């Protein structure tokens, strides 16, 4: 029994001492293998801005003129270091408007994948799920940028994809005129196709969807953008109980664009 026990121990010792191909013991061999894997750098942003205070009061009053409270309702999350959100509601010409923002700080649990690379992967998954085209069109810009660019050409022959003129002092987003509720085609409505846009964060896309249910019709404009390892979703929607009056795309796209730019700035300030 004693000889068997010693033989077994010797065999185990032999196994453990032969772990390295260069004759080094198993412990040092393991150390070499672990050290050869370089940990990916942490994300640029380690905190998130407070969401309900990240959109200016001027913008909220502009987009939601009939709101009774502009403080916003914080989204219920269980890890505010990772994901936060806020929502607001208002009424424009009898039509409900809703604004919802979500900010997510992406963290990679794979030591070989950086937080930013993981955020890129998550962003592309969202874009794919929304059927956003892969390539960024050569003339693609954010709604606000394309609006100012198209102002000089719209006077002669506005194209269907032209964005509405940017407001200098006025506010088409909150205006109660026909462009806020009419679905008639024209220069007031920009391109409604899902597309990637420039000028917001590192990359961004816009999705403009109209849904109908019973006697109601709703337009929902979503902008998703990535700022390094932070993903932001802005959803600005308007509903109508009259199915013949589809909410116009232009004011909603411009409003979502305003909010997206403000959030991008807030994230940069949080660095």
C-alpha cells in the first residue's frame, strides 16, 4: 500500500512538472500563457450623464409644447452605471408626442475585445435588426445638416429626399401648422427611408416608421448613434386619431436630430 501510494504521488508529480514544452514547470508555463494575452483597453467613457437633465429645457419646450411637466420620467434600470433612460410626453394640436432617450455604456467581458469594439458590434446588430443599409450614402448627413444644405436647391426643384429648412428662431418641430400633422408630400418631408447618417457621434442611423392601428396612425423616428463605447437611442413619435392625417416626418426627424446632438455633447462632457 505504501509503495502504491508513493508511486501514485510520483506519477502525479511527474505530470505536474512536465506541463511546459520547454521543460519549465506547469506553474511557470501557465504564467507564460496568461501573460501572452494582452488585455483590451477599457472604454473611453466610464460614466453616463444623467438622462433627464441631458436635454435642454428649450428643446423640450420646443418639441413638446403641451407638456405639463418637463422634468421627465427616469427609466427603471438596475444598473445606472451601465444603462439609463428618460421619457417625456406632450400634446401638439391635439396629437400626442413622446420623446424617449436611452444611453448604454457598453462593457466587454472578453479580455481580447475592447469596450469600443463591443459597442461597434452591438451597434451593427441594432442596425441590421432595423434593416439599415450597410453603406453610408455619399450624400448622407444628419437631418439638420442636410436641411441647411438643401435650402439653396429647394427653391428651384426640391427633391423628395430634401429635408425641411432649419429653423432660425422659429420652430417647425413644435409648430402647430400643417407641416406638423399633414402627410401631403412635398419639400416639408425629408427622406423617410432607413439610412445611415453622418454628423452624430462616431456613427449613426435613422429609422422613420409609420404604423396604424384601428383608427390611429403614428409616426416614430428613431436615431441610434455610437459615441465610442456608448450607444444612444432617441425615439421621437407623434400619434393621430385621424388616419387621414399622418404626422409629418420633417419636424420629427429634426427634433430627434436636435436631441441626438445634445446627448452627444453631454456624453463628451462626461469623459
